[in-house]
């Protein structure tokens, strides 16, 4: 609570009738104890029995917890003062006055133009099909006509029956102006089509097209978008609220870049402004490397950012939502397993964060809310931090004032439909008015609670190209990603590795050989080199020095490899119930166990069924079982004791297409969604099994039951045996 003496500390308060003792020896050295008596004279370290209240004053950095409503304590103090002076005071009115916020809301549009993201590219894939589809859905619910521009035919959002009108045209200012001229929309949504739509919107604003045709930009104002994208303005705005960005300089030529690097000090990171997926970015240790990088980057953008290198720091992300009435929530916080230096789209990401202390979590959360308010963002935004692993020092890396791949992941990880909510917020609807579509009874103005662990792993298809480096870094190369859900990190991590590549059994130490260079300089197969190193006896400390992956994650990886060695001591005849159960709890598949005990997958499955070791079906309900939920959003785990729902049978099971790869992408999601829709039209109940967080098919309202699970013989058969569907559609 705010301290009334200094305005910056915290107070604990009690009435004069409560006994209270403080052991001053156990307090931090810089805490100061003040006891205030009736005459308002302060005496250090003395408790007055007659004191109406006392306070323990200390520095804010010693506290952890949300500080959203600290102002209520000031109201309480004012109310006490008013009572003493016999002045009239109504606390309800005081609270209303303090929290009052006058929003800027445009007239509600009758017709809205939505810009899609165009053709798929590295860094911009099916997640914008998902966000655009949600945006259209939200507009239709509000009885607003929708016009969509997207030339990508292999998307769900361009299918018949979703948007009222679809233009298959390039997303460029010239074509968008022609559509605006013909359709005369009164509002436009720019944040649902990724960087392509944003850049197009910025150009249209500069050329005053929106002004000419009287089109309002809904949600986040254009200026806020420019402020977050232009690195120079961004740094100035962040510094204005007392927060820090990494020391950097915005330059427009190679010579300026070299001069900036000398001032900042090598090593540095160079990256283009207004670019997608870290295009044209990289690290430079000397002048020669920077020259090469700067030439490349300036071919993508006319502004280049030279940043101080923070390689080895933790990378943490928050997804934040704000409405036009200044209500702010953080929907999901995520932590990259890989340290800073690898693009977040290339990193293994875990939600919720696993290695942050409570104080670090709230420190970053409070900053995220402060930033989104300062930039005036309405809707959803993603904020990325660099956090020093040895202290609480942190820098803000970037703010994305739009929906992104991270927001698709956060939506699927929490069950909170970010794109749908962002579309409603863009219309000026307040968060407390929007329903939580998963529980059906609570509002959207809440922060989801996760009673499970989510792991995202990217997929690279680098083997399909000749002479392409397998090193991964600050520029994206991955073509897709998977998301797994488990009740332990090990369970979720091993599931995810199998989802990325069906030929992998899990965290397998036999795939790659130990190579310290691959551990220092990450490649797409670094995880398997790490597994081999653990098998060879490398210590957690040594691996931390090589990889800078947090020791907590390394210990979890070690648990898996140690259990491999435990399984090696058994054969198919000697495996006990406890050994098998423990293996399943830390994410071992039947095939993986079979390889370790020199048996077959079917034999292990048969043994498991004899022992009655079968998975339990759990719901994602966004509120960690605090409220009853009728959700259909499900996953399997061996770390449970009961199912969360009943299985009446007679569903039709549809298998999704899994991870995007070269040759299999969003077009198969279009097929799966078309199949689900037609089954629903025919009155059939549907089950979808898929694990790709970027897709429309893994949206919570596309099927009657959604299993976010592996598409493998073992898992599909487990679900089949639990659900007893009337049929399965594979094509």
C-alpha cells in the first residue's frame, strides 16, 4: 500500500486495539520503522499503545504483487482525514472520481474494412488467418458489415460464409484505396494482417487517404503504431516514462552504422525497422561483420537500428490488453528457453514463465501496463523484455502494437481469444462488458490462470535447401510451430518434440553427436546435441556456460536423460508398474520406452493397458477450475487422477494437418475447417485433433471438442478408446 509519509514506500496498518510486534533484526537493513502517535509526531522504533495507526516504511523494490489499485489506499487515508475533520465524504464517490477515465470513442461503424496479411512468408503465416477470422466473427456478432482484402486463396477467412465481401487483391496502398473508394467503409482494422497490413495502413495515413474518404482507424491509433515501429521515437517514448531500452542508435547509412557501433561498443546487433521476422538482422563482433549486415539490412528498410548486444540475457514476453476506458490486463506471460540472441519465433517458448521470481514477474507486468497506457494502444499488444539473469535489471526490446504469432500462441495457451476480444475493443466496447467465451459467465476483464504448462517449439525445413546455414539467430528461418500442453515441463517438452517431427521419439540422446560449437552457436538441432551432451556426462554448470539456457531448464532436461538410463536397465519382461507410470508422467511415448527396453510400441501399449496406465482428459478453462466451465478445449496427461468430463460417444473425429512445413501449410487447415463446418451443418458432433497454434481449426468454437494433442498412433488410439467416436476422417 502507498506510504503517506514518502509517497513511494508501502504501509501496513492496524487499529490501536490490535497487538503487533516487529522483530527488527529480521528486517532488511534499509527498512525504516515509523510509529505515528495521535499528535502526528513520529518516533522510530517505539510502539505507542495510543497510536491510531502505525506504518512500516520500506522501499517498493522489496515488495511483489500487483500494484494496479494502490490509489485506493490514498482514498482510504483521505476518508479517514475527512472523518476526523467531520467533513462529509462518500467513499463510493471518491473511488468513482479517482478511477474516472474519459475515453476517445469514434462513432460505431456500419461497414468495416479488414486488411489481411497476403501470401504466407517466413514470419507471417497462418496465425493471421486465425486472427482475421476471429475479427470477422466479432464484427458479425455486432451486426457490422465486413469487407476483407486478402489475395491468399488458401485461407479460411476468404471462404464463403465468413466475411460479407472478399477482394482477392494485393495489400498495397493503391489497391486498398480503390476498395475504399468503391465500398466507402466507415472503419478500418489494420492490426489483423501482420506487418503487411500495418505498413500499408501507415502509407495510407501519410498520403491522407483515410482523411479523404472519412475512414476511422479502429483500435490502436496509427500514431501509436508508428511510435512502436520507429525505433528512434520508440526509445524516446520509453525513456519518457522512466523505463529503459537497450542502448541503441537509429541510422540510415552504413557509415552512420559504423560510427554508432563505435559509440555503443562491439558486439552489437543490427536490425531493420518496420521489418518482419527480424529480416536483415544479426550480430556483429567487428567493423567488417557490421558492414556486411548493414548493406543487407538497408536493402529491406530505410532505417537500421544498432543495439547493444545483450546475448545471454533471458527473453520474456507479455501479452497485454487495454480497452478504450483504460482497463488493462496481462493475458499471458511467456519465457524463451533460449536466451536472448535468437528471434522469439525461432525460440522454444514456455508459458507461463518458469524461472521468474514473483517480484520479477510483477515488476515486468507493471511495466507492461505502464507502456501500453503510455502508447495509447487499444486492443492487444506484445511486449518483449531482456532480463539480466543475475539481477533485476531489464530492458524493453520491442512492443508490437498488433496481433502476432505470439498472440496466437498466447490465445491457444490460455484459452483467451485475443483476436476476438481485440476486435470488440476496437469498436469501443469495454472489457467488463465482453463475456469470457470459455466460461460463459465471467467477463473478459480477467487474467487467465494456468494449471498446466505449455511448450512451443518451431519447425525448420532447412534440409530441403542446398547451401543454407543451419545456424539460428535473430532472423527467422522457421516455417511453422507446434504447441503442447502437459502438467509438467518434461511432459509438455517431450510431446512438443514429437509434434515437430513424427520421426523423433522425444528428447533423444542418440540422434546427434556432442559438438560444443553447436551448443555455443545454436542450430536447428541444438536440443538433440544437448541431449547427447547430458548423456555423455556434461554437468548442468558446464552446459549453462556453453548455452546460457537457464539452469532450471537444464535440470529438467537432465531428469529426462537420467530416466533414459534408468529404463536402459530393464527389459520388456522386468518393467514394473511404477517404472512405466513414471516414464509416462515425464512425457515418454510408448515407442520411446520400447526403444529403451528393446521391445516394440505395441508390446509396451499392451503392457500399459494391462497395468491400467492410461491418460486422463483435462480441460483448459482459463480460470484453473475456480469457475465451472463448459469448455471443449482438452488435452491428455498422465499427471492426473480423473477425467474432467463425460464421454457420451457418437462424435465424428477429424484429424488436423499438424505443423506447417514446406509442402503442407494453411491450405490443409482450410480443408479441416471446411470438413468441420459441413459435419456441423449435417447435425454431427465433432472432435478435432491438432496441435498447431496458428490455425483456425484449433479455435475453441470450431468443433464440439478440441484435443490439442499429438497426431500419432498412440495418442489418436488413446482418444479413440476414451471417446468411442462413430467414425474418423483422415483425408
